[in-house]
C-alpha cells in the first residue's frame, strides 16, 4: 500500500478519535431573546421592560415622560409636532461600519417606547444579511405609531442609514416623521467645558452613569463579522448590553433637558450657561437670565469669561451701557490677557462717554499687558494703531477729557 494511503488511514483514525465539536449555542438563547416571525422572515427579538421609576445612572426614566416636549423641540430646532399622540420612539443602531453608504447594514436596532407605566425596549437582530427584510418589517409598525424619533447623532448617521436600507428594499420611509436629535442641543449646552459631546462622555459627566465592561463602539462591527463567520454568539451579549444602554441614555437625556429647561436652578452653573446658549436664538430674555444666573452662581473659568463677554455683547446691543461696562471691567481682570473687554471699554469711552483721556489710558494699559503676555502681532498692531489715533486726537483737542 502506498505511503499516501497510509497517511489517509492515520488521519481518519485521528479524526475518528477526536470528540465532536459542540454545536454553537443559538444567539437568541445567549442574549435571552426569542425568534420573532415577521411575515418576511425571522429575526431575534430581545425585549426588556423598565418601570418609569427605574434610574439610568442618576436620572429617573419618568422625567422623560414629564418633559415639556414642545419646549424641547423648539430649543432643538425640530420641525413637526413631537408632542402628538404616539409618543417618542427612542432609537439607536449598531451597524457593520461607520462610513455609511449602501454597503453598510444596521444589524441590530434598539427601540424604546413608553407603554403605560413602563418603558419597553425592543432590540431587533438579524442573524445574517438575508434577515434584513424581516428586520425592516419589524420596524415599520414602530415608526408608524411614533410621534417623533429621538436619536443621538441620528441626523448624521442612524436615520440616513435606515432610510437607505428602506429605499433599497423598496419600502416607504416615513420622511415626515419629526426627529429630535439630542446631539444638537447637547453641543450648545456642554461644548466648552466638557472634553467632547460623545454620548459616553455625557453619561459619565451628566447622567452619573459608569458603564462596566462596555464594548467599544469601534469593535462592534468586528464582533458581528466574527459571529457571521463562526456563529459564536457569546461576545454579542456585550453588544446587546451596549445598545440597550445607549437607548436608555436617550430617555434619560430627554428627561434631563426637560427638567433643565423648566427649572434652571436644578443644574450646575456650567450647564446653566450652556442653556443660555441653547436659548439664544429663540428666547433672548430667558437666555440672558441663564447667563446672569450662571455668573451669580459662581461659574468657573474659562466658561465664566465666555459668559461675561457673551452677556456684555447683548447688553451692548440693548444699549444697557452700565451693565455692559461692568461686565467688560470684570472680564479684563481675567488672569489671562483677553483683548476683547479692553477694546470694548476703549470704544465706549471714546464714542459713547466722549472721554478721550480715559480711552487713551485704557488702550495704553492694554498694550502694555498685551506685550507682557506675548499677544499675537495682530493684537499688538490693533492696540498700537488705536493708541496713536487717540494720541493725535488728544493733541488736537487737549481740553477734551
């Protein structure tokens, strides 16, 4: 017998002695879900219910139900009636990539609705790309009953992706459905004093939530592709937990915004200043009250400097010169040289108070501080030019003060 035949016989003997590999545990069992027949195929459905008294971090879910939706929609520049019957649909997706486009799939969609005295979170998962018609079919009744969709950065990613998947499947996407993207108001409130406005940052700094053993978002597509290749569903348990926590964070953030917009005293001074920026385009008096309240509550630097100058700008526009000058005077005491309040005070003394000597003294002091601080050449040139011009005017009118 040939050597090749001997080798094959040895291999068969070895394989016959090897214990059979256990079948992979079904994903629906791993994630504590069930198979859900949609009429267009089968997907995995995981459903969790939370009483409205449940706290996500420090935020009770009930606050989202009590939130003044019309007020929040106005502040977030939402078109459409978010307070209509049907309620808010909180939505978050996990996808096969972050670039979008027709080649990107939403393989897991988390959706939450308030039903009676409970928040019901449903997660729809497709075990393979062939399950997409079933997943889209499952989403259609949720979209049909909702008054508005709530997302975080959904305008830039989640909703365009889902709309693409619906269009490619020749299904109608509800384009008229109101959309509340919490990223927009979050940026106006927290930009400048938080390192960024990612949802994970807001969870820890605002909601008081510390995720344990959370899977990084950039790793999620790789875990799904690994599941498609090996059918090992164990690592997907963390993906479902991540998605569910994202959805709950949307609910908690709506509650936070609703409470803060009604009662600014319930938030930190930094957040109150951010609410002032949020209100500026819609309710100026409320915005200015937020700035004043934040400064009066001991707003820390450098946010306080920004708030002083922003408030002074509006006081100037309203010709409330005493208030504006007080703010500029406080702003020029800042430990780091800032040319803006010095320039504004000089312009006020020159053009409103008609006190050339006072304007000259302000500019002279500002130029000295700018040189000591190593200010940009453009700043030095501007103060030098203004000082020379004021000097010439004083020489022509030595009696003017």
